C-alpha cells in the first residue's frame, strides 16, 4: 500500500490532488473526502478555526493507522492532507483519499481512518470570531 | 531523574505554561509524575479523567515506567478533521 501524508499550513489544493491520482488496472474505487470548516460552532457564528498539532506524534500516529489499513490487504493507496494553523470558514482542513478495488472497502476504509484520526491523532482546534 | 513535560492545546493555558520539568526518583511511573503535576498545576487535576498522556510519540498509561530524559505530553481529547 502506498501512502502520502502532509500536515501543512498551506491551503489544500484539492484539484491538484485529484489530478495527481494514480490507480493500477485492478482498482475500481477512489473515495475522497474533504472536511470543510463550518461557519457555526454549535449555534455561534465563527470566522475560522485555528488548528494546533503535536506534529511528530501526529505523523507517527497517522502512520500507525496507515499500517493498520495496509494489513487489510484491500487498499492500494491512501493520501491524507491535514491543514493546521488558521483555516477560514469554507476552506478545507482535511482531505483524504483511499483507492481500493471495490467501493465498499474504499468507503469503509476512508470512514475508519477519519474516525480513528479523531480518536488518536493529536490535533486540536479553536474557534475564532475575529 | 528529570522529565520534560509539554502541555498541548488549552492545557497550556490551564497550566500557565507550555512546558515544565519535573524531578522524580529513578523508575518513577507516569502516575507519580501526574501526582506531582496535579500538585503544582491544580487546574489540570480537574480534567484528569479526560487527559491523554504520551511519552515521546506513543500513548502511555499511569503504569508506564519513565526514564531519565523522557519527554511527556499531556493534552485534552483530540479534535482533528
């Protein structure tokens, strides 16, 4: 399984990521997900989220999750970009892509990866209202 | 031995600092470190049930035995995505 991870302050360039996709002939599913900053935190309007991250640990924990995905033997590639720093409302903070032979395992793997990220990867967010 | 402790996210605000150092006896556990930290930074003690602990880049629990020079991180539940 190939893997790509980026934790960056730069905006997530989704079109460039999609155009950079590679699939081998046996692959029939490419599931991607973009997490976008909502304009409401609960019922209160916000202008942005400020993401902070313990980067070395976050990278390590992401790769542990990728290792577990690889053990399934059904995922050809995973790419994940998590933006940190200030991310304005409407901008993507997360982009994930999973490539697999069939859609069910690609959807499930993408969902699992995001769920696990929210459990173990040390990233935090603070709402901004300026 | 000396253990460096880093507080992440709003734990740094509660602790009043982002980093501190704690001197402990040899082979002290994470639990002993936490007892010391909760005495010196009592605002953190209220959140002990939701506190996550890492030594280096690995999660550890209170029974983990520390070594001189270890870096320990304390932080609230994570919120990526």
